[in-house]
C-alpha cells in the first residue's frame, strides 16, 4: 500500500512523444502527479516511500527512463525502488524493480516470481547499480509479456524477455500464466522488507510508448 505523507516538488513538461517528461525543475504539478507521495526511506518491514504518476501510455507498450542514484549499498534483503501497479496480476498487485542477492531484479507481487531466477547462473546475467553515482535506467513492459531493461544504455540480458531471444533464467517468471503488462501507474521510491535505510534519487524521468534512450 502506498501512504501519502508529503509531496515532492515536481513539474511536468509534456513533449510530443513522451507521456511524461520530468526534470523536477519547475515545482509540483498536482494535476500531472495526483498521487505524488514521499515517505522517507525508513527501515522496518514494508516501509514505503514513493512518488508516482498514473499518466502512462495506454497503447500496451510502456517505456520508463529515469536517472537514479542510490546513496548507500544495500544488503541482501529485498528492496524495491520502482513499483508498477499491474492489473494483470490482480487488484493492487505490483511488479517491483529492486535489488536482491546483489543484483537488479523484477519481482511479481502476486506470486513472488523473480526475474531473473535467483540462481548463480541467473544472478550472473543481471547487473548491479553503482553506489553514489548517477546512472541511466530504462525498461520496457508490454502487454505481450515483453520485458526489456537497459542500464547505462546497455541491455541487461537477465532482465530481458523478448520474442526470438531465449532467456535461460526466466523459469520462475514463465512458470506463471500471468503476462505482466497491464500497467496503470509507475511509482519511484523505496520499499523495505527488512531493516535497510537508504536514499534514492530520481531525475529526468520520461514515460513514453516508444524507446527513450539516454
Ligand atoms: C544489492 O545488494 C547486494 C547484496 O545482496 C549488495 O552487495 C549491493 O551493493 C546492492 N546494490 C546496491 C546498489 O546497493
Ligand atoms: C553509469 O554511468 C555513470 C556515468 O558515466 C557511471 O558513474 C556509473 O558508474 C555507471 N554505472 C554502471 C552500473 O555502469
Ligand atoms: C545509446 O545507445 C543508442 C543505440 O545503441 C545510441 O544511439 C546512443 O548514442 C547511445 N547513447 C549513449 C549516451 O551512449
């Protein structure tokens, strides 16, 4: 659940391509970010701290690009920092992007399925964020089940499931009949399932129906 604690200063500039293009320079636009929230990144089970928008493309393809910075190294515990309401999974169920077992991973709330599989082989196919440095993170989700992920403009193989390319570490996700992709919103922030405390920074957020790039 997302709790409404305090608002981030946010502005929105719509470009012809992007649904949302956000540099956070011009104050907070309440119409554009009706559900914008901030809960400081506390520890403890299920601490939540998110800012989000429901302005996502309805075309079936959602690309989200953000620059992000994490200020402290995390532990092995599961910590999502992007959460995506996905009505394919059920009411109030989210696809979560976070860090677990040293790597970036997707986790489906409805059945806890991870992408990649958290085996040594699966872990080796993902990537790790650099602490205290800005990096460009982009992902693509589609109603056909496609997942694509780029970190600093490089494809992250373990976080990519597209037609024609075999992802050998997609067993857990593909065991489910649910096709992830009925995206209704995107939230950026922090959610702790353990005692971790951290600060995440997000900037230059773009949400569009086509690839954005760095
Ligand atoms: C992700 O978690 C691992 C421990 O499982 C940690 O070594 C790594 O630094 C974490 N990544 C970040 C960006 O904190
Ligand atoms: C991404 O690029 C930035 C800027 O060059 C760099 O500081 C950062 O360490 C890179 N991160 C990764 C995971 O490659
Ligand atoms: C990112 O990749 C695209 C496509 O490969 C390329 O056109 C673009 O120049 C790259 N951007 C950076 C900053 O490397």
